[in-house]
């Protein structure tokens, strides 16, 4: 969950210093004064059940971008400056179909009912940006870790949620146009005591003169107890942790900070890894909604008809064959080449895929 009451103080301080001391940098970089619009419609229920939650009423911050990425992102704004690497190198498993699987029929009925209630809680929290944070579904010592944060305690978790939701002074200063697209809440095959959410997170860092937008996609793994309350959450970003077979592994130390800071640079200074295709910045039904931001490719949904397709990540060559190899390595099924918005070299992603989620059903 989001937590971290803060963001590493060091990161926040560095960004504040950059914004206050480098106004000339923004002035010297053409085209860096604008804000990139999110790729999908705010507040829109996407095709295949994806739900978007977004900040409202001006600079509300990331209220609750999925505790998932948000959490990590929170790391960018508040108080923890230590970045850790998870000691274990174990993978968290191959990404399953996002269709919701019922809890083990052999499990006690009360546990199954509580677990289904937790799924609905997570869907509500993500799609409302944690307004409210439903604390009764979490244990007092709930832990949280992502590429930027590592802490424990419900009070810290709550403080971070409030910051992300814009219900704090820091959140209002740092963020605007925050959104979270929830793609699904999934059971983890073979483990009744885990749940997984899949999401895309975006926000604009308004403290910098050029107001950069940062985008993240990934999963959150929740560990639950015998009462189906959350005892721990671990977030993984697709760019850093997605590996062979669609499995996720802990990222290397400092990779999260490096990824984030690269996206906060002025557009002319951003490395290719921190860019998105220009065509993805369209508006209305011409927009592409980001589903996966992997290191070698991106997956988008075209809003006009729901087409799910992959394109090479900026700066990655090799053509269609390299793209097919990259998506196949992550257990996606490449279809025929397609042209999207005048862009050639795209590949349709065939069903079943991880973005045929159940988020909309869980919020009914």
C-alpha cells in the first residue's frame, strides 16, 4: 500500500532544490513548460474492465495511486531517503490470467468470504485514490516495500495514503493530475494467502518549472493472514522487475530512484528509456492508454476500439521480430502486425492477456 509517509526526504529535497535553483534550465529547454496529458480519459471505465481513478479539484496529488506504484512514488516525496534492495532474489511467480479465481474451495467459508471482501476493498481503494483508506482490512504492523520505500506500521501506511490522496500539505505541493488505472485484482495460483493487483500509475510533478509527467506500470503482491487481512505489500515495476515467463523479481538497489529521476528531467534531456512514443500523447478516442511500460516495449490499449497492441520502447531497435521475441518472453501472445495512428511496426496482443481484468465487476 502506499505508505511511506513520505518520500525519501533526500529525493524530495533534491527535487525542490532543482526547481528553486534552476529556473534557467526550464527557460533554456524548448517545449519543457507544458504538461503531458495522461494517455487515457480520466474517470473512464476502460474496455475489458480497467478502471481509472484520478485526482480532482486541482492539485490533489496521487491520492492513492495504487498503493502500488504510488507507494513507491510516495517515496519520492516524503520522508524516507534510504533505498533498499529486497534480500531474497525469489521470483513472485509467473503472471497468471487476470480472470479472478475463487479462493480454494477447501478453505474455511469465513476465510473465503473475507478474501472476497478484501478484493472488493482493494478495488474501491484504488478507484477512489484511497478516499477513504479502509484501515480495518490491514493489520497494525502491515509492511510495505517498493523500489523506493520500505517501512511498516498502519500509521505510516495511512500517512502515506493521505499524502498521495492530496490530503496533506506535501502532496498538494508536489503533485497534480495523478491517476491510477486498475486492471484487475487477482488470486495467486497455488497460494491462498496472496493477492495481486495490476495497475498503471501516472502523475505530474508540478514543483519543477517544466512540470514533467512520470508513468509507471506493474503489480502489487499482498500477503494476507488467516482472517484475510493485509500483513504485507510488495510492489514491482514492469521496467525493473519483469522477467522471463512474466515472473517478477526484486529490482537492484537504486534502480527505482534512477527510473523516476530520469522521467523528471526536461524533455530534451530525458534518456530514451524515460520517453514514451509521441503518438501515445493523443487526446480523446485517438489516445493510447498505457498498460505495460517494459524496458524493451510498451503495451497500450487504443481507446476507440479497445485494441491491445505492443510497440518497441523508444530507442529499442530490431523491428517486428525483436518485438515478437520480447513480448513472447513475458508470456504474451503476439498477433498480426498492425498500424495504429499512422505508426507502423505495432503488434496486436492476442487474448488471453493480463489486461482482461475484473476491476469493474468488483466495484459493482
